[in-house]
C-alpha cells in the first residue's frame, strides 16, 4: 500500500525543472473518495440533464475566461506548443457544448413496439440509468481532452467520477477540479486521484465502470484487474495509423497532411500518422515535398501563438524509444531524410524525422513510436498498400489520399480500423456525433456518439401490462386443447 504522505514531482519536459509536487493517494484514500462519491451521486443524478448541462455551459465560458492559465498549465507539464495546447482548449469547449445539448436525447427512454406474440398489446420501455461511480484513467499526451474529456459524458449521464490522471501530467486535472467547483459542481461528485500505478489499481477496484486511455500493455492490465470485480471497461489503446497515398492523389495536400498529422503534438497523438505507403508513380514527389515541409518545422520550448510547431517529448522513456526505432531502421537499411536524433538542447526534444527505404522488418513500421517520426514506404499498387496497412496488431485510424472519392471510400472499407479519413487525417476525433474507437489491439468500446454516453449507463427494460385477462393462454394449468391452440398460433406466425 502506498504512503498517503508520499508525493510525486511533476517535471517540465522542455526544461527538466520540477514544476510542483503532487500527493500520491493510496488505496485507502481512493476508497474514501469513492465512498463520498457514492453518497453524492444520487443527488447529482436527480438534478436532471438541464441542471447538469448548465454546469458545463458555465465551464465552457470558464475555459475561455482562464484561457491563458489553461494553456500555460497544459504546455508546462506536457511540453506541447501554444497551438497544440490551444487545440485542447477548443476541442474541450466543443465537448462541453455537445454533451450539454445531446446527452438527454441519447439517454431518453425508448418506447419499443415489439412483434413478440407474448407481449402483444403491452408497452415496452427501455431506460438508461447511471452506473454510479465511473473511474477515468487518463493519458499524459492530452491531459485535458483525453483525460478529463471522457469525464464529461459520464457526468452528464448522472454519474460521479474519479479521474486518475497520468502521474506525468496531473496538473491539468487539478485545474479542472478547480474549474468545476467554480462552476457549481456539487461537492464529491468529481474528484481527482493523483498518483502512479497503485493509485490507478485502487480506482479500478472501487468504481462501477472504467474508461482507460493509454498503451495496449497497460490496458490489458486494467482489463485483467477489472475482471476480478466484474467491472466493465472501455479501452482506447495504442495505434500505428497508416496513410495510403494513391497515384492520383493531390500530393501537396497529402504531404502537408502527413507532416501535420505525423508531427503535431510532437507525434504524441493516438491517431498520429505513423507510417505512410505511397504508390510508386508519386513516391519521389511525395518524399521530396514531405521532407521539405518537415525540414522547415520549428522546434523548441512552448512559446507564443504560432512561434513553434513541434514541442517536447512529454514522457521521459519515450525519447529512448523513439531513438531506438530510428536506429533500428538505420541498421536495417533505412535512410534518414531529415532529423533522426535527439535535439542538442536542454529538455526532452527529438528532431522531426522522415525515414525512407523502410519495410515491415523495422520496428518503426510495426510498433507504436509515439514521437515526431514519419516512415515512408514505396508500394507498387493500392492492393499492396492495403495489405501492408492491415498487417498490424493495431487498428485505430487510417487515411487514404486520392482524387476519386468513390475509390477512396472503397479503399477505406477494406482497412481494418475504427475510423478512416479520405483526403484528411485526425479530423474524425472532433465529430462528437459518431463513435470513435479502435479494432484489434487498439481497444474495446468507443467514445463519442450515443454509444459514448450509453456505456456509462445500465439499461433497464420495463414491460407494462394494462388491462388483461386473469389468466393467459400460456399460464398453468395446461390442457391438451390450449396446448394445441398455442402450437397452431405459433405455426401460423412463424411456420410459413
């Protein structure tokens, strides 16, 4: 058991200095948070959708009233640029507005007209009730959008929430707790449990549902632990997102999109472009253009608006992993077109890197790199590109570039992943109306859309029988005549 008096240092990736120490909550402390949440949750649920939505509408305004502080907090603990931090703020504001407006419709009672013979003339209602206490275990790459963002639909559904942020980036979560208190969130409905692995395990043990975002390896551990208490889980895990560039693509757009979606947030995005397959006729042109864009990117500590494109590497072990992937590719014959090494400056920075001459024997094409690297592979045709794109344990998102939209959609339908963008990348995440989730080792369940809030609910079916005879045909006692009549009715309905 962890010592409740222990603390964790939070480092600034761009400089290495310690920003702040945060407390480590042990299992007993987490249990106390969960107990208070259970007491507070029924009152929060009873407030109704309008009152809960009003809290988040106020939070939406709070974000912009305190925009500088929000951006500075995110940038300080993640090392991301002003513009990457601003994107988090904007998407989170969108999330507040969306769930405040749509939650009630998604969770409204459903009156079902059944064709089942035994319920003829009866009413059937399905309702969605909050599960109780939801545990959200968030990642370090997007401490606002991906960590706290998953709390919003859970709260709008009427649940209490325990947020366990990454031990690398807990400061945004603590700021969010302050925001919700300022905006009228009742006491104990939302709480932040800071700490490391043992704190996360305690959260899994105490809650009624777990939403986890992070690595596939850790997600498997979460799922195993949740099985002990039969706690349902939703997991958004690793990705190795492919891009396919067809011979008829707009190569300029493809190159610009690859550079952005491979390097934004320092390549530390679950849906980063991590491998590119380019048809032979446009391969050289694509490589020249994407290398030119990446070579021009400015990298450095968080600065003002528009001053830096690529920030620091947030998680310390990630720098070594990125370097290992690049070196492995070099050793196996790949060419570094630009970048390829840890930047020679204070802090955790890896140069934006383009690799060519790559193949599937290399780790950079098989394992999640999660850094500012872009390996580009020549393919002979679309069939080879699709085969290689699907040759992966992951299946989160993919991109296809072609001037023929019908062709692009046809290729998209052949790809084994949860989302595909044609002539674009990453934009699907901002479409809150539709589900976003992974196939294969990229996860279980989805966020966003109706499923993204209903997962935080228990369903209850209510069958209402009004005026009816005192005894149905199928009731006891049986008789030969009634049994034959029932058989004849069933045969007439289903035996044709």
